[in-house]
C-alpha cells in the first residue's frame, strides 16, 4: 500500500513538472522575439494540396460570411469585427476557431465570395495573432492549423495576389518550423500524433523541405509504432480517435504517392491495423460502442474512411492489446471493456468503465454506456467518466478509477486517472456452441478489498445473453459483515428502448422500435428501473432508463442475469417458457 501511494505521488509529481514545462514553453514561444528567429528563408511555393476527407457543409459558409461562428455548442456573432478579436466563450470554441478546420465549409460552398472570405480570415489571423497568442500557438492547435491551411490552400490561394501568397507561405513556414521545435511539448496521444502528421505534410507539400521530411518521417513512424497497438486500437483507448487518425493518415498516404515518395512502412501498417478495429467497435446499426470518451458516431466520416477498406473481413473478437472483447452471434453483438485505463499521461479523457458492455440485436441497441456529448463536454465530463455512467457494477457509490481532483489541479492539469484497475484476467471459451467470456478487475481492491468478476455467454443464434457478476474478497477470504459492501449493477438502456418493470419485481420487459421484445430477468431479489441520460445522441443528451440491481456483497456475492428474446426467433410469437437465469455460467 505504501509503495503504491509513493508510486502515485511520483507519477503525479512528474506529470505536474511536465505540465509546468509545457506552460513555460508556451509562454516562451508566445513571445514574438522567439518566433522572429523562425523567420528564415521563405520557400517559393506549395507543391501539392492533400485531399480533405472531412466533409464540408456549404450552408455553414453563409453563416461564417455573416460573421456567425458556431463551434463546440457556442455561437458568437462577430458583429463586423474579426473573430480573432472576440473574447472566446469557451476554450473549446477558441480551439476550433484557431485550428481553421472550418475552412472546409467555405471550400464546399465553391464560390468566389467564400474564397475571398477565407483569404480575409486567414489574413486576419496572420495580422492579429500570427506573432503572439498563447493559445493559438499551443503545439496541437498549430498542428491542426497547418493541416487545415495546407489542405485548403487551393481555396485560400486561388485568385490571391503575390503579396498575400508570400505572407501566407511565410506564416505557414514559420508555424511548421515552430512545431518542429516544440513537437515533444505537445500533449501525449492523438495531439502528438497529429503534430507528427502536420510535419510530414509540411515536408511533402512545401517546396525544398527535404531535411524536414526526413525528420518528420522518423517522428511519424515512432509515434505510429507507439500509439497504434498490434490489434489496431489506440493507446488512449478511445474508439473515436481511430476515425480521426485515419482521416489524417489516408490523405497523408496519398500525398506521399503524389510526390512519388514511398510511404513509410509504419504508415501503411497502421492503416492496415486500424481498419479492422473500426468494424470491431460497430453495432448492427453502424454506431460505435461508447467507451473512454467516444460520443456520437460521425456516420459520414466513418463511411468515408471505410470506403478505403479493401479487406472487409470479419472483425477480430479478442482485442487483448486494446483491452476490449467482442461476442457476435446471429444478429446480436456484445462489446465489452476488459482492459485497464490507459497510461497516466494519456488518461485525460479515459473513463472508469472497466467491465462495462454494450449489447445490440440487429439494428437496435439495447444496453449502452452513457458516452460523451458532442457539445458542452466540460459540463458533463465528470459525470460521464464515472463508473455509474456505464453498464457495469459500482461499489459503495464510487468509481473503479480515481481521478485527479481539485479545481486548482484541474484548471492547469486536467483530470487524468491517478489509479484504477491494474490486473485484469480475461478468459474466452466456447460451450455448447455459445461464446463465453469471463473477466476480473481489481479496481476496488485497494479501497474495499473486493474483486469484481463478470461473465457473458452469448447463445449461438444470438437470441439469449446470460451474464454473471461476482464480488469476491481480494485476499480469498469471505467478505465479512459490517464493512462497506453495497453494490449496484447498472444496465443503461438506449433511448429508443421502452422499458416496463414486471409485477414479479425481478424482470423488465424491453420493447424495441421494430416491435421486437426482450426480457431482462435476474436471480436477484430486487430490480429497479431508474432514470438515466444518454449523452451521445446527435441532437444532444436524451433522457432514458437504466435497470439497476442493488445488493450487498457479503449477503449476495453472485448475481446472474439474462437478456432473452421474448419471441421465438422467426415466429413472432411470445414465448411462454422463458427460463430462469442459469447459475453458474
């Protein structure tokens, strides 16, 4: 215990030191005198413009032209001023503005007015913030702006005069050189990978950048090898990040080919590994499962990257490196989180959802996690990351992970996970044609001396899912009476599911949009139906229900539950012989 506490303090101290160093570098490089040193010889021209795979909406171009900028759930009317002179309503809004990804909407409009507006806004930034702005010169924002400017250079530079062309190239070159010097200060995870991608784009697309390209290729290969796991998952464990990474890597691969430069093997290997994992996380309706920061599935972007998938084979079932399991039979899919939280410096957005799962039947999702909203994420982040927001068990109303707390810390350091499950045991087998997976985590062992074990068994036709939750003492002894041992096993329902508690008090009938019905039943003496919220809806958070099975571990250490179709498959007739949950699995 003392050793673990010391290790925790050491990790936190190193993290604080790293964050302080990043802030120092940010302040230093925000000084115009520093960036003056980067104003070296300006290249003559851009050679190529990579394809932008993120879709643009021409209707938003008219909003931008009218001076209304809607980002991250906030709308700002510039009222005749430059948006770069407006006080940002939130950091997320400012990050979106300064990243310039919204230029794609102007390009989608394909009008001379949109091109003029794009040039005017880029010129505004160069004039107002191109030499000094701490947030605008944070490395990860610089990386996104570089990618956006290079990708949208045909929009920005068409019909531009020579003076603007030179000013644009001068600013772009300065940003690339700045990012090259500060790439290691970029926040770990996807932001640092994006910085490596931006440098590679700079080396490929800007003339006379052979030296930059060589170093960028090495940096990119190192980050891809480190961040993309052998099974194709990301080291940060957020499924949605895989889509963002492919939206960057696929155009980068095309840029290498356009320059007749062989892509680094690490780039192609990463794409080949990620593609199957996109199918791994998909339910029957195409939506991604909600784990570790995943919100609403961007269906258009997912369809775009899947169009590049040549293999289209069956997804892997056991993603052990990423810490996820998938069971699939007939029309039914179970996707479960059976892994520890990501490393400390990568856990800013990670959730305490160990042993949570989602279940879908055909195009209908039944059991889900709450997920994360598209906008206003700061307001929901604490609740969404808690174990109670996931379809798993909570113990004594606490989460299986501990987050960095305290306003002073959070303002400067964010909320990484400082402790959580460290040992997970996962076993997969088949029994009588059914798939069985059993996993155990120790997230509650240090505080309460309890291990949580969960099992899933999916019938070979997908018409029945049996589950089991077991709470055992970490030291192998019986759980004593008188110690805190209250648990709540939660099953959050998708908003499209209508739930009604049956008179027996131990089962809940679930009616799906296609009028198919499923029955949840359990060996426990009590089943509650409570309110919940589904945060990952496209139109914002929606009210829904959750099934809650409460209990005390020293009295009822094992709970068995079943989800079973209430009609015979193919007949549409209500079953009259619904079996009791089986024990043990």
